[in-house]
C-alpha cells in the first residue's frame, strides 16, 4: 500500500509477491513473457490481477514524480493515463477479456481469439487477451490455443486464469509463466471495501471474514442487506434442524433459495441474449420464429439452462461453505482455540451449537457437509445430496 498506492495495482488485494513479478515484467520489455497463467483460489482476485497487469502493459503514464511523457515509467500502471483507465474499464481497443459464465469455452470462441491475437495493436503497446476461466476449455479446444501460445506474435500477451496449475493441461502450463495468488488476509479485503465502496469498517471486516476473503462475496455482503440476510438464513438452518422432518424441510428450503438466487441473477441477461439473437436472425418483436431458425434458439436456451444449473450449484456450494465455516467456528469454541471466528457476527448460533454437541460430533457434521459438496460436484441431484447432509446435522442423542 506504499509504492503502488493510487495505481492500477490498488485493487489487487494482499498479493505483494504477485504484484512485484507482474510489475517487473510490464516495466522491462526485454524480460517480457508472452503467455501467463494466473492461479489462485476463487475470490483471490485472479481477474483483477490480470486486468491490472493488462493496464500496466499498456500504460503510457510517467513514473510518479517525473514529467508526463510517452515512455513508460519504472513502475507502469499509473492508473491515470487513458491506457490504464480504459483497460481497467474493459474498453481498451487492444484488450480482449473472455469472462465466461458458461460451462465451457467453445472451440469457435478460441479460434476467434487467435484471430484477434494475430492483429497488430491499434493504439496500445500490446494486444492483451485475458481468459478468465482457462480451465473451462475442452482438451481439443486447448490444442487449438496451444500454437498461438507457443509462438505468439511479439505484440501479443496471453493472460490465462485458473484456480490452480493442475486445472490447466500440462501442454498449456508448460508454455506459460505462472503467477500464484494467495487468499488475502480479511483485513486487507476490508480495507479495500472501505476505500473503494465507502463501506463501514466494522461491517466490512465482518463481511470479509464471513466471505473468507473472497473479495466479490465480501463486497456483496457489505453492500447488500439481502445477501447478508440470505447468509444468516443459511446459518440459522443449522440451529433449526431438530429431527429428520426438519432436516428434509431445510434441505428443500436451501435448494429453493439457491434456485431463486440463480434465476434472479441470470433472468435479465437471458432475456437480453434472446433479444439479441432474434435481432441477429432478423426476427422482429412479436414475429414468430420461422421453423428453420428454431434450432438456433434452442441452442441458446440450452446454453442458458446449463448456465442456470451451474449457477444454482455454485450458490448451493457457497451455502455449504458458509455452513462449514459455522461448524469450524463451533469446533474452535469447543476446543477453546485462540482463533478469530469466521462468523463473529453470529456468535450466538455458534455458542448454542457448541453447547449441544461434542467436538467429535462437530467433526462428523463437517464431514457430512464435505461429502454433500463432493456429491453435488459429481452431479448428484441437489435435493438428495442436501437431504443426506441435513439429516446428519441434526442433534444426536
Ligand atoms: Zn497509466
């Protein structure tokens, strides 16, 4: 927060080592690598780091303290020049960001990227292509990408992001320079929310802890009272389950909440996409779709359905991570460990659960949540996975 204050690196929270590497690469074209792999757990800020790096690569601002000029300063990424601001806003003409909520990145999308990568930059120093979920590519698609990454034009920089190195095929990762992000400390995340969003410091720290330093989630929790009450509702489920009937009800409720949240998040976008497709197909408002174009619409609807399903599973998984954090706190209290509670704001629930069980029982409940997460990941029907979990959460004896 010293050397980089007021720059594009500001939002790359709690990652001094990664920032140092990326800054150095951007300031020394001779040491430049044309393919990067940014890894880090969800919420660690992979895409934020990738964009900051892209901005630093394009930056034409001068180093602090020198007169403005066209040559980049020793610490590029001034955050003020047009290259920086448009890159961060995602509107720089030489920046392409593939931010996908789809299950997979298609081979056609990758071919399109490769075409873009081959073009000379129009105004910037480089053509930068950021792929936010490089792990969502089938092997065949990856192979198409390989050649461009292997011998990229000198003006092109690929920045691939993935949760871990193992999520990317060895052929790709061996050609990339890797930068690993860590889970940032909650206080760093809280500071960011206070600085960027003007959040209340206490609320920001609660949110950062509750989100276990996932920056996006923490921001939502700090900003959106409904997100906070949804999370509280999930934690309350743990206290409400007394017997099997409660457990079955609670599971159904969790699935419903996830479905509602997933729908709310995607409905608007689905409608826009459909309208765009209809326009592209030359079908006016209120016209019926000619039969031979129906497959196009079906294709889109299938995509949207997959996206909704994925989102619902993500929401459910997050609910389970919240529950897991609750029982982790319960265990902390039961063992008398001197560690901060993730759910300090729900200390009453934590204490009540700690009184009613032994540490062994708490560990078994955590295992049940872990199992449910695995089953959900393995495409078991959400209700089934959650019922089994909820039943295991009920008080014993
Ligand atoms: Zn700049």
